[in-house]
């Protein structure tokens, strides 16, 4: 409502309140301030949500990459070693895995050497990018670029049972390799060759062996049947 005042001339005048003193002005101002605050808060929340989503996506990508690297770390596995096919040296190792095939699968070897015996040239190639214990590596023997022998060393395994000297002494020639490994596990050291129709496997055990420090034993199989054994420091 307008306020009535008496002027200098003695007349009565109506004076209106300034707009900033009116109720409608402050109601409108409160509404505008609330609207601006809500918009600013929403922008911050949107930015925060976007940042959270981006962070979550990055975490998932990182986790996925970690799992992938665990599945395939580029190292030669025991299964890949076991799958190396051998040919008979006396038949030019025909049918054995080729050098080119293994290079493609395992990469370039870390070292190589050659030898000639009775006019038969052989090449030994070593790969050290092998899953296993410290210093694990594989050596493959070739002739005419085809494999006739393979060796795995440094592949230590964890065994639940302890193999003692009494058990070692109980093994009889003729025991099958498959039965032996089913009972005592895969060897830490493995050497296989195919020469003149005879497959020879020497399996060495350094883990899970009962005895003094450094206790080990080797078992030899000819055409998959036990044909010899040696031990050191077993009890």
C-alpha cells in the first residue's frame, strides 16, 4: 500500500515503496537464486558422474588387461614342450617338428650349437623363455631341420608327497611311464630322444625327494618301460 505524506506546499501526496522493498521482489529473487544453485549443482554432479564412469571404465580395462597378461605371458608352457613331436634320428628325423615351426611358436632361440658325428650333423637350440623355476629352459635337437630330441630343465614342481629311499628301491624294471607319473607326478627334469626306433626318456626329480640337502633321483624309460634308476642323498 502507498504511504501518504504532506508536502511543503501543504498538500497530501501518495509515495510508493521502492520495488526492492516489495514482497514480490524478494519472492522472485529467492526463486531465481534457487534455480541458479540447482543448475550449478547439477553440472557438478554430472561432471562427477562422468568422472566416476570414466574411472570405472579405466579400472575394468586395466583388470581385463591384467587377466589377459596372466593367461598369455609369452612363455613356453609345459604342455607346449610335451607337444613337440620327434622323428627318428636314423631316419633323418622325418615327421619331427621343424625348426621353422618351433621358431614361429616359441620365437628365436636364446642360443644354438652344432656338432657332426659319423657324418650326421645335429643342431642344438635353446629357449629360455620358459615357465617354471629359476633358470628353466628347453633344448631341442635337430637334424636336417627336424627334431629328434628334446630336453626340459629347471621346471620345479610342488609335490604333496615325499618320495623316500624305500619307495625308490621298490621300483622294478618294466613299470610304465604313464603309471609312474600318475603316482609320483611329472618330473622336474625331462630328456627324450628317438634313435634307431628306440624312444628313451630320462626323468629327473629334485622336488618332493626325502633326504639330505640336494637329494635327487633319475629314472630311465625305454619305449615307456622303466629300464634304469639312480639316486643321490636319498633317505
